[in-house]
């Protein structure tokens, strides 16, 4: 059974946790080491590491199509918007079509939702569709050791 065939969840929180697991599986398969913060206290869902470089990712998912696009909510608890100080990337999963969008957080700052149209060629966000390579570029933060060296 394909991933998109397993999309019935009792709550949005359960779907969100499931989407995080799907993301972790895909990231691990792409060669990243994955870390998951304990509990719900971090502003990001997953940290990815490759070659000693880390990025913070907030995972979002959608199955809701409104007026021809899938609407992915980008806010946290209490409709609070995320900031660039809290995370580096959004990973938005369009469940019905099994497609990921990888956005640098700066691309979506100030937005409370994004409309995704993977079924339309040349759409506004096409360059972010399955753009896992964004996570391997210069956007990484170098991890500092205890003595301050990189």
C-alpha cells in the first residue's frame, strides 16, 4: 500500500506525527542523520545532520484542496508564525499525491499558509518540489565544539 493510501487519522496531531515519520524516513534514505527533539518544547520538528552541519526543519502536511490548490498551514500552536531564529526549513508534505516541498524558511516568512499545486506544470513553487538538495547546500549551520572551534 502506498503512503497516500494511509491518510485517515483521528486528529491533525496524529497526521502531523505520521508526516514527521515519513519525512524522517525520506531524509534518512537521502543520507542524513536525523535527530528528533524530546517532547514538544522545540520550535522545530526534526534536526538533520550531514558532515557535521545541522539544519532545523518544521514538518507540515496537507490533504486539503481548496480552489485547485492544496493549502498547507504554516503556523504553530495558537496560530503563532515561525521565525528564522527558530528554524531553517519548512518541509511541506502533500499527502494525496505523495510529494514533498522543501522551502527555506525565509521564502515563507510572514505567511500563515501556502497554496501548493503539484499537478500544474510551471507553478509558482515548482522549484521547491522534491527539492531535497536545498538541505545539503550552504544553508547548513556549522556545529561549534565546546572550545568554540568549528
